C-alpha cells in the first residue's frame, strides 16, 4: 500500500557493517522510533534534521520540516559518527560548510545535543550572517558569530546557502581547557638576577577568568572582560587563575615566571568548555588592548583545513606582532596537536616532567594535513603548584590558597611568562622574533623526536645568554609525488640573526632518519654553505635542500644544526617521499548514462582507512580498494558496490547506475504500510571490515524505487556480502500490532534484481508480550536481523502501551534478536532497553517472547561480562535483565562498579556494571562489587551484587554466576498478599563450577530488614505479607564448589497485591 506524505531516503555507512536505519517523518507525528535505551541522545543538525545516538552509534534519523526527498549519508570516520544530508554534501565537500556541523559524535561531546541546547551556534565568514540570532560581529576577523534556533534550522540553512555573501559556515565549536620548582627548571631565576621580571609587558590570559583578589595576583590585573554567557568574570573553575599565577604571581608564596608583567583577564570559558566565538572575541579584544603576548591554554581537534581560530592566530600575529602562546593539547598520541596550537604563527607548547621527560598526556605531531612539526617547544606541565581561585574547583589542594595541576595548560604559561621576560629585554621585537629566540635557545632531550618536543624544553637562561637566533622555527618540505627519479630538489632558507657585538661563525650540519628509523642516505638533506658568518647586529642565510630522489619511500625527520662553540641552534626538518601512488579518476553516471556530481565512499583494504571522493581525480596509494556509492535514478536511488579494484596505474573508476537492477519486496497483507526498505553491504579483508548501506525510512521499495549494482568480480562468500531488509506495519503506524520483517543475505556478490513476495505460510509468527510501565511511558519493539553475517540494527517505529505485538518474519538463513525499549513520551527519551538472544525460527510455527516482566536483575549478555586480557580485568555486566532472561540496561540515578584485590581497592567507576581495571600479573583473590539505583521503573529500583574469584595473568573469561528470580506474576508484576509464592532460581554461568547451594532472603520494607526463606531444590518459597501495597525485595547468595562466591540483591522485585 502506498502512502501520501514524506518518505525519507537515508544513505548509511558503517565500518562495522552493522548499519542501523530508522527515522520518523513529520507526516507521522506521534510515531516513536525504537532504539537502544540507556544513554540515547537527540541532536538537531543545522539542516533541521534530528539524529538519535545511543551507545555511540546513530540509531535513527528524523527529517526536518519540508525535507522530502533528502538523502542522508552516514559514515564513521576515526570512530566518529557523521550524518550528512544530501543537500548539504556538496557544500561540505567544497569547504563552504564546516564538516563538524555533521559530526554527531562531536556535537554530543560539545553539549550541542537537544537536551542541553536549543540553538545551533555558528560562525559565518564573508559578508553574510544576517540570518543568525544574537549575532556578534568580529570585524577584525571578517566573521559574525550567532545562533540558529533549532525549530528554524531548516529554513535558516536554506537561507545561508542561498546568501551569496556567505563564504563559509562554521560550527561555533567548543575548545577544552588543556589540563614551586618549575620556574627554576626553565632558567627563570637567571632572568630575575638580571633584573628582568616582565615589567612593562602585557600578557592576556584568555581562560576561565582570573581571581584578581588572590594575594599572589594582587595588583597584576590591568583590565578584564567577559565573553561568555556567565554573569561576570568570576573564575568558578580555577583554571585561569592557576594559569595567570604561573605567569605573573608576585611571589606572595609562589613566584610566577614574570612577576612584573601585567595581566589582561579575558574570560572566554564559563566552564571547562570554551565557545569558539568567545575565544575569537577574546583574541580580538586582547590585541585591541595592546597585549604583547596572549596565553591560550585551550584547544580542540585539528583537521587539515584552516579553522577560524587558526586563521585568527595567523592573521592577528601578522597584523599586530602579538605572540600567541598555545597549548599543544592533552591527547598524548602522535598526530593529535590541537587547534589553534596548529597555527603556523602559534608558539605551541608541549609538556614535560621535572626531568624533561615527555608527559604521557602531551599531544604530539605531526600536524594534521601537511605533516608540519608541532609542538614548537616544551615546558614543565606536571604537578605545577599555583594560586587557587576562591571559587575554583580544579586541582589537588596543596594549602589553603594553592593547588597542583597537570597539563599542557600548565606548560603554556611557563612559556608565556618566559616570552614576557624576553620582551622586557627586547621591547621592540615582534612576537615572531621572541618565538625565534625561545625556540632557538631551547634544550632538546636526545630521547625525544621533533614531533614530541619541537626544539626542546625552553631555557630562559640560555635565551638571555645567546646572541643568535634562527627563523623559521622548523622546516616542513612536504611530500614529493611518486615516482621520485625526476624529483626536483626543494630549497628553503634559514635566517640566522646575531644580536651580539662580534661576528658569529656558525658551522652548519644536517642529520635525519628515515621511515625505518635508520639514518637518511647522503644527499637527502643538505645545507649550504657549510659555514656561515653572521655579522654583529646582522643576519645571514643558509639554504637547506631536501633531495627526495634518494632514499626509501616514506617520511623523514631530522635537524639542521648550526654550532659555534657552546651555542647550537637546531631547526627540526621533515620531508617525505610519497609511496607508490597513482591518479584515479572517479566518474558517476546516472540511469541514462549522463555524468552527475556524486561522491564515492572509498575504503583502503590494507589499512581500513576510508574517505569520500568526489567526481574527478584523486591521488591514491597503490593497493586494493572497496568502493560504494549511491546515485539518484529518476525518483529512486541506486546503491552501487565495487567490492575490489586494484590501483597499480593511473585509472578511471566509473560508478555506473545503468548496471543496477531493481529490488522489490512486498508483504502478504496488501494493506500493510511499508515502513523500511534497506540494502546494506559488508566487505572483509585481512581482518578489516567495512560497510555501506542505503535505506528508505517510513516507506518502501515502491515509494523510492531502489536498484542495486554489483561492479567488478564476484568474491569468496566470506569476503563480501549484502543484505536486503524490509518492514511493513498495519495501521495505525503509531501503535501497530502486526508487523512484517524480512531480511535476505547474499554472499560473494550484491543482491541485484531481488524480488520477494512471501506468503504468510512461509513465515514464522512471533507473539510478544511486554510488562508493566510507569505512567507516561510506552514500549517500542525492534527486530535485529542477521543475514550473510550482516547484523545491523533494523529499528522500526513500532510503539505502544504494554500489551501484545505480533511479528511475521522470514526464516531462511536469518537470525532475529528482539529489542524492547521503554520510552518516555514527554520529553521524548529512551530510558531502558532489553535484548533477547539471537533466535532462529521455522516457517509456519508460532513463537512467544516476553519483555519487561519482573524480576529484574543481573544478566549475562555474552561471555564478556567478566574477563581478563593480560593485566587488565574488564567488567561489562547488564544489571537490569528481566524475568524472562533478556539482558538489559537502564538509565540510573546512581551507580558504582568497584574491584578489590586482597581486600584493597583496585579501582572504581561510576558506571553501572562496567569498568576496566589494571591489576598485577601475579595470581590473587578478587572481589567485584556493583550497584545501581534507578527511578525509571517501579521495579528493580536497586540492584547490587558482589562476586569473588581468583585470577592471574592471561587472556580468559573469569568465573561469574548470576541467579535470575523467575516467579509467576500477573500482568502488573504483582503477587497475591498472604500467599506462598514459589520463586524459581535460574542460575547462569559464563564459566565456573557446580553450585554448592544457595541462601535466599526476602524483605518487605525496601531492604531495611531481611528474613531468610526456605529453598526447595532450585525454588525459593516466599511467604508474602497479608497486607497488599508493599514491594518484595529479594537477595540470594551462594558459592560454587571451587569457592567462587556471589551475592545479589534486588529492591522492588515484585509488588504485593
């Protein structure tokens, strides 16, 4: 049956091959998408479309108003979920729309989900931006900051794209704060002895505010301004005060690096999160106020593109000569330098400990996009003691007025303070020259490479004594195209300056290592002349050449070293030889064979990396790839799969929709409404799994005709598979009682030309009942199919009050897992989820399922509830399984998971039944304690447990026994007052030995008092009190024959009627 109204098409990608698809169109107001429960979050995109995320994955997409015919591309990049509407994709690919606007993971992390914010904050560059609310102009940066109300997002999105004055629309993202003896470590006392304190130098601290009333900061503040939504400049975090004191504490107790410097207090972060528009406004204010140095102990994820903060650092540095000192970030892994520390002009700071060892949290290069060297320098950033704001909350207390903190945030003000000392010595120098002096005089750690430390740990004493500097701080020659026998050597200049009174003769040498860690071959990196004389008060240049005709393919890192006696100026250098690569042209043809502008999702089968490539030429390393694309064909769509193509020469890859064949599925009931039609694909190669899918939401194959194309050869069954899924429901769609669910898999090649019209006699009938719910809640039932190894979630819009559901499912080569979700109606939100084990069925049979019936308690979803890998014990135990044995999770009001060894606490988390704990390799006795409370149900309001076991090093599943209480209760979860209630005890073990016996207790006052009850075999006999209205709580404890013990408690197990 066809439907009038909106039909939404969704193109979905997922590297796991598990591709959920679900969305609610505006035409179906009142319909509720089913999905995973605990922790679900709704995000409204700039386009007005709503995305529901649960467990880190997208589970539904709801088109915004007037969004008929829009496709949604979903993909996962570096573990982050993205959803890009088809009408936004061209602008995103061209760079006009910020990619972060569609990074759903990032939007949730930033607190931009619908539960926390009712607007989408934007930055608009160019002459536009009149469409924004609460707009704030930043004229020096050519930017307007403002907000879009989420109900108006769809209309505003269209207006922004249509506005010719809008050059780019950015997300006004969030940057995070980059969380005694350290001044001596950087040589500051030598400056103090020389009479340098930073006097006359102005340093802006753009942070959480500064507590200017703290004794250490008395008289240091020149001006303050608040760029946040907070009511005033009060530092309620403590980060900004600590940073400011590190720079300019007057020594009331701890002396800052530059105690004579004056401070500008720009509050740009109300909490540990900082809106980019606030940071930009603070930067403009700081330079307008005459700041010589700006300290930015904050940052966010960098991308190859130039973002607004990077652009502002570079432009303001060039225009004003201000030095921006920026934290590298606290991600601790290679390639994680944060923005705006990634800006060329920024003096970017990593963190070291008191022995100049790299702090494990300190972010490392190379810089995203061009492989440039960052950080520039390092400074102390571990356990730094400085002033505590009166209302601050961060830091480990040292005394009443001081706290210790660690982070590149703490390293950065050391460098800002050092720059202030040098600025006093050289008042006419620009920030670029101060940066050159600090980098040139830094002391490298021979154990660290340039991507970890840049030029090394700053040394103020050396900077004061040294009369020579070198610019730029590093040289990045980029990567030369393969092949390399015709590479043209690239030459760059280093400029050496001599502020001394006598000429300086420098001996210049080079050193570098290759991709294998061995020394680079002779001739790859050279410097000329080998000796240069820098006149007093003058400068001289040295030409550095990277000749990539020699050496192995890959990346090279090294240094140019200019020496004169004790003076050694080191400049980090990088160069690269592109690995064997070719130009590949991607062409997209519609159903008539006409070229169209579409994108192909490309997966590198050797590395698992994925990217989106537009029509045109793309440079690709040699190797094997999997390509997938969705092309519009008439009023339908054509998902195309090319499971493998080899790049070993320049080539053309044509994604030709003419090769696709129609797919069609119909239900036995001609009056059933099509709810979902989906095609998903999965590619496996060398342990790497990737996937792509396209689906029609709130419609079917008749609403949006779908043709599937297989391009290229057939593969072995375990290497490539596709699945076709379809769902139909009886009316009303907001509370259907009968649903048809189908899934068919195909291995080796795509499911092209599939047509299925199953009769009801060919299907299995599954009858599901659901238990009691609190007021204002409904139950949603979803079916997850697994066919051809593709087990993506296929969620429906089925929702209704407690009662019976009927599903008809196909049975050939498919397994079904059922999910029941408790959903709050107003405001919409998932509260609890239950999941069955995977089922197989036979045609013509009737099966029964049950969900959400008490008693709730711990349940085993799989063998990973308690396990050990090496010296790490992992806990992942569902605490809210139901009386039928379905595993379950729930929103909680409190939770604790703790592991003990020999009676001593190993660690604990605030997560219900979840945690990862590092333990000694030696054998030991352990105790696991878990507990959680919840208010989203009248039953299972408190669940706790304790288990003991022994463990030693190795990878294994650990002993764990759970006991399910399985009494026969009525539909309301109640048992009769004054009656003897048999409570069967159903043990579950992931590993262990036979049980020795159990002890059961009952409570009828919510666990305040307990009474032991008799146990006959595996059944407890509970005598209910004669007065109705109370709840029974149950407790069980026991041990197996190997001595592993368990104890479980469930508060509000069932009701007494």
